């Protein structure tokens, strides 16, 4: 599973395109997609996984029921986080999920799963407003000096904020910081 682009039709049906192949409908039999995605959801987004398991309980211990439950969990997670078909970035790219802001009529406080299942964060880490602004720019390749200029701060302040983020996340270098921020959807 190297690169995948997911999209949802206006009728709510999830399709995927793998490594520039043909578009295929996501079904409970697409184990090459469902199994790795389920592991990512379970390992990186445990709160979302717990909520999804509550929403879609397995009816019994049969293999069919388990397949259906796994499919429903992944399908809902995909519909809530990767609904648009775009050519800018793949939604899944070598272990990193690139979340999209999905247009949903329940956004804006009407959905009890907003920022839980939809647009979840992986780690239970709270970023300050400044940390979030700096991290968002840094992850997108903006330099210290440009971040400082944009936020009306000194470059040393930006370095301090990034070092504090590395410490908060128990990371040793900037490359690990960027990866952690992307994998856990922290920016």
C-alpha cells in the first residue's frame, strides 16, 4: 500500500485509486486496503477507533460479521476525512495520511464525532496557538526567517517554539518532528 487517493461520490459511496491504477469501489472484501487502514486507525487514532467500534459493533464472532465491522470502521473514517478527489496529494502516501476538510452538513458543532472521528488528532498533545501556527508553517517548508516575519516574531523565538515541540513530543530532530506532526494530524 504505497499511495492511495480516496473519494466519496455524492451518493456517499467510497472509491479509491491505488498507485495511479483504476478507481475501485471500497467493499468489505478489499482487505488489501481495509486491513492496513484499520491498523493505522487503531494505532495512531485510538480515540477515533474506540468511537468507531462503538458505532459499528460486531454482531457476533463470525468472520462475515468481523469483515463487515472492519469495513464499516474504515469506510466511515475515510468518508469523514478523505472525501474529495484531488490530484494534489494522495490521501495515503507511504504511511502518512493527508487529511482533507470534508464538506459535511454536520460540521460546525452538529456532529458529536467532530474532531474525534472526523479530523482526529493522534496523540493527546495540546498545542498552543503559537505552536500550532509555527508547526503548520514549518511542516509546509517555510523557513525560520519567513515564519518569524509572518508571525511578527524573532527567528530565535521560532527556534525555541520548535524545540519546545520536539521536547513535548519526545523527539530528537526536525525530520522526526515533521513526520510526527503529519502522521498524527496535529497541524
